[in-house]
């Protein structure tokens, strides 16, 4: 880990289990990959602004750019589960660092 990415996170992808009767079944979560990251909680002021805009975001997650992160994934950070609320956003335009807006469960 580097100073730029002091945390370790695991991305999980959803899988749907069939109920045997043709229905959707339950969603279970499967580890996709683990990577270094910087998980940044938003300030109470930023959270209030997001709530006023009805945007459920209370964390930003920065990580080395990858092409396999999807908006339907979630992030595990220690004991915390962060639901992804945005597509990956390129930081700086060089496709080196991506950022996700997330909400803690």
C-alpha cells in the first residue's frame, strides 16, 4: 500500500440464485477482487448538501484505474459495506485513478 492508497478494499459482484420456480431468487455477493484504495468519508456539510439534492452519497472511494468495476458492485472496507452510487469517474483525465461515490449501509 502507498500513502496515496492507504486502505485495502474488496469489490463484490452480485449473483442471483434461482428459486427453482422461475423466479428471481435471492442476491448473494461474491468477491470479485481486492485492491488498494483511499476511502474518504464526506464531511457532515457535504452529506447535508447531497441530501438536499437527494443524492445518497456519504463516501468517496479512490483506487487505481481498472476496467472491470461496474455500478452494480459493492465495496467492502473493513466491516463496512459501501453501495456504489455512481459509475467509475476518471480523476485527472489520465485514466490512472478512478473514483466512486458510495453510500454506507
